[in-house]
């Protein structure tokens, strides 16, 4: 049974659970704290700033082609939590590096998973916990809305109750320890990654 504290991605009348506690053979928790979702801060007015603007003068927030000397095969997605970076491994000892927002203290996890679903303009249904704290929130924020905290794309991950890699309407949170376990990207970057990976892509999250 799914936890009451879930993130729902409502698509074609068939909501999916994401960004809550992983169990079973999927990602392993790095802490015993209960993980709920990526949205402790509720969507209000979206930030009107682009990834390019934020990365200006801050190269650590820029997407970049970088050397890669690890053992993961091309096509693998690697998230290095302490770096707040996501790498898509390419051939020829190279990778594309993206800045990401990751779990705050006590909400981080590590392990292997795979991309289980690819979702365009996912709608968001606030979990019960967030609705209790913020009763004025609507039951669903439509996909494509600037107030939708999922952004324009979401990649749900395998492993029990799921996590996701997704966009954001809070770009200033990218590059920080901001979430409850999901991987948050600039909208421009999640669209780029979304177009490069397929369902079944391997995902490795390390601390």
C-alpha cells in the first residue's frame, strides 16, 4: 500500500506515485527518516529567471560536456548527491554534467534504479501532509501551469514507491540541498535529458 504522503503525477486519468519512500529492491535510504516529497516549500509565484541567467558567473550551474573515467556504461545516469550534479555518461570517456537540487539532510538516498516512465507536462496533486499545512492549495495543479512544481518533464524511477527526476518552478533551488529525495533540474536541462534517455535507462545515485 502506498504511503498517505505521496506525490501524484496525474496523467491520462491514471495518477502515478513519485517522490516518496522507496522500499523493496529499489533505491536504499541513506537515513531512516520518512521521505515524503520534493515540495516542502509550496508553489506560489513561480520564479521568473532562466537557467542561463542563474548560471551567468556561476559555472557550477552550467550544463557542460566533461571528461568521465568511471565504470558505468554509456547511457547511464549518475547522480552525485554531495556534488549536486547529474551526469549522463556518453562514449569516448565523456559525460554531460547537469546541476541538480537534491535531498536535504536526512532525506538523501543512494542506490540503483531505472527510468520507469517519461511524462510530459505532468499535473501535480499535493500530498495530504502538504494539504493539511496549506489548505488553500488546489487538489490538482495542471500540467503546464507555471505554478506546477514538477516543471515540464518528469522521469519516474523504479523501486517501490517512486522518486523522480523532474523540472521545477523554483530554479534558485537547483544546486542546493532542497528536496525530500527527488532530483530537481532546471527546466531547460530536464527537457534536454528527457530527450536523451529512454525508459529502462539505468540510474545510479551516490552520496
